[in-house]
């Protein structure tokens, strides 16, 4: 969350520990139980993989391409 906040990217945070439906949706999207699951307009990233997150954000034009 802090990383996306720093980039000024809007997102919806879902706490899978507190909501079983969100946990189920996370597993269905990712095919696994790893957390976090980041869904960038259909691009699913499991875990905090900064290079993949940055690439997806640039691809979706959510941050400037440098």
C-alpha cells in the first residue's frame, strides 16, 4: 500500500483476513494463496514484485514511462 501511495496510484484495499469473500476472490484470481494479490486491470501479480508492479502500472498508463 505504501508503495502505491508514494506513486499516487489509486487502489482499493481489501483485507482478506477480515473478509472471507475477498480471500476467496483473491485465490480465484491468482490460483494460489499468496498475499498480496494485486489486480491491475486484469494483470494479476502475486507478492510484492516491484519490477512487475512497475511494468504493469506503466503498461496500464497509471504511472509515467521513464
